[in-house]
C-alpha cells in the first residue's frame, strides 16, 4: 500500500493554525502545557515545539510542574522549562496544548490570559474558551491532542517528522487511549501510528516499557494500600478508591505514583464508573473514569470544580475525605437509571 493512500484532507481549522504559526518565523513562541502533566500534554508540547523549530520558529516549552518519572524522558527530546514570566514575556505568541482554558495551566495560563499576546490552542477537551484564542484546533472526538499535533506533520506528508517527534506523539496517543482501548480510537488513530512506524522506523515497545514499567517497591506498597480501600456503591455500578495523605507519606511516594490506579476499580465486573479520592494540598483530588455511555464523568467532574472527557475527568472537593466521598458518590448516582 502506498503511503499516499493514508493521506486525508487537513481540517480547515488546522490549515489556519498552521499558517498562523508559520508566520512567527524568526520569532519566539511559548508553548505551554497543563499542570500535573501527563504524556499527552508533554508529548504534544514536545512534538509541536520540534515542528515549530523545523519552520524556523524559536519555541520555548513551559510547565509549572516537574515531569513525573514515567515521562521525564520526553524532556530529553525537548527541554520543558519551569514557567518563567520574564521568558514568556519575551515571546511573540503563546500556544496552549492539551487544555482549552487558562485555569488548567497554572501560572503560565494566568500570565497568558493577561499578556495581550496572540493566543493559540490545540486540544481535544470539551468547552473551550474560544474567545481567548486567535486561532485554535478543538476536536473533542480526537483520541488525544498528540493525534491533532500529528496532523500538522501529516499536512506536509511527514516531511519534518523525525524519530524524537514520533516517540513524543506516540507516547501521548497510547496513554490517552488506554493503550488503544478507548472508543475515541478510530481508523485515523491507527493510520497515524502506522505512518509514523513506516516513516521513521518508530519502535513502540520501548515507549510502553518506559511509561508502564520500572515500578519501585514503594509504588507497589502504595498500590497494595489503595486497593484495600476499594468499595462498590449503588448496586455495584460505581466503585471508589481512597488515598488518605498518610498513604503517600508512609510509602514515600507522590501523587504521580497513583497513575492508572482508578482503572483497577473500573475493571470490577458490573462497575460502570469509578472514582479515586486523594487527599492533597488540603483538598480532595478526584479522578473519575467511566466505561458506560450512561455515565458522563465530565458532567460529574464539572460539579466539583473540574472537567475533562465523557469517559475520563478530574476535579476537586474541599473535603474532608468522608464528606467528599458521600457528596461525590451521591452526585454520580443521579446519572444512573
């Protein structure tokens, strides 16, 4: 099969964004990713910065937080700098990736919103703050933001795709699709991966190993503690997990080490949605997942200072832990029929 058979037309909004970003040739652009970064936001940030560099745009990648251990290798593909207002002030424009409102971007988002600089965005979450952005690509049916950044490369027949960019894009695609399990995965998702494998001889197994393997003994001790808290509610249709602050302290772990834990509760037979409640920063962090069209966890999370996708979302509750569990689960039960 010829490579051209995989080509699809570039979305009009993507064409507009490409033209806009290329206009910053020989200028500086800041690319920012959301707080508590994951593989999709960092992968898309790295790949976009590398794409900009191919077009002689000087790109700076900023995030308020440090990268979690499972994806810190992406920082070797492009340096992710701690948010620095003076450096952002030197840039001619700012691009938001994997988030569509400044509130998800911490100090970087606050600076961007008040900077009067041209703002751009590439994202796949619902409810974008459209009026903020000069141009944007917002496709809530996309598997990941990395798949949308891939389209910038694909619009040029992958002329500028190199191995580092492909690895960054694949990291975001595979994690945001649950290793290609979620219903957001389409033929286009698989075609994107196939084309990257052909173009740069992308090896996917080492990326999975970097992201999912290499657990520490402390992380396994944390998992054991958290799994002991699993409960089911409302006729076994909703499951919950709890992470009191002392769990992290006693196992010498961090919030990043909880990645993927909520999926264990979602895997229980008959469970349609799951929530993990984590005590941190004097609040209760909520991570919600659904495997049913009946329960939209984006709607659920928006009731608790958050949001996300229909099948994966997050939010916050003021606490304490027991109050959060009662109120959040009660709201979730309203979606059951």
